[in-house]
C-alpha cells in the first residue's frame, strides 16, 4: 500500500474550494482518468475510471466530512483505494488544498503495470493543477457576474486611488484650472476681500461717547473742502 500527498495554493476563499470539492460529479474535469462519478446517496459514490487501459467501476463510501474543512472516502468494492482532501484558509481570498491518496500503484486510475510511486505523485500534481484552474476560473466568473473585477486583474487599491485623484483634480486637457486650483483661488480671494476691513465691534466707543466709526466720519468731514476744519 502506498500513500502520497500533494498540496496546491488557490486564489479563492476556502469555502469556495471546499464547495467545489464536494461536487464529485465534477471530478472528471480535473482527474484525468476518472470518467464519471455518480452520487448514490448522502454517503456513497459510484466511480468509473481507467486502470491499465481498461474501464473499472467501483463504489466508495464517504467516511469523514467536516463542512468547509475536509472530506474523506474509501472504496467498498473494486480496487483498494482511499482518499482525503483538506482545505486550509490562506487569507481572505486564498486557500490551500491538500489531497492524500492511499492505494496500490497499479490500482490508481490511469496507471499501467509497473507504475511507481513517483508516477502516482506526478499524476496527482497534474490533477491538482487542473483543480486550481477550475476553482479560480469559477471565482473569476462569479466576480464578473457581480460586476467586480476578477482578482487576477485587480491592482493595488491605493495605487488606483492615487491615480484617480490625480486625474480628477489635475489640469484638464484644454489647459483650464483644476477643481483643486479653483478652490484654492476662491479661498485666496476671500482672504484678500477681508484684508483692511474694520472689526465690526459697535460696542467699542471712545471716552466722549462716540463710536470709532462716528469719530472717523467726523475727522473725514473736517478734512474735506467746505468742512468745519477747512482753513480757507
């Protein structure tokens, strides 16, 4: 009996990877020599595969299943075979799939007489690569369906924000001022308009009972021609 284990990192959440792995009818899409998998009931599956260039059928029983984490099975008829797949979170949008198989090398689907453990490992590695492509393809399709940009095309959010801001608030193509420049000029104009304005404090009176504005008015009248302060 030979046991082998391979793992692969996938750009999809762990729940998405696990959901795909519970769809046994999709196993022929990534396991090259598996022809069909049919679910008989909640815990039993019927497999149709190729072993030594001939079609072989067997029934398998699901022996362990933990939602979102792992699923395991073993044959109850046909060649000696057992398998287990674990899904490990590797971030918000990434996961690692670990697959373990236990079998006699000559009883592995697609095997030929004299196949070694190394050949089993190579086959499983290729199967996992196809699984990765399948899951990531579904993730990108789901992103497009919801209007999001596929993760394989997404760029750093901060870089996009900086670029967008520079385009929105930079000079326009016809050379006109940008929004930020107009705001700055408005603020400068407000500051200029307020320069030289007297504080509007009407309560500030001089000792003779006249307000500052009244006193300034009288002084101006004296200096005007014909005013009381005119010397002529």
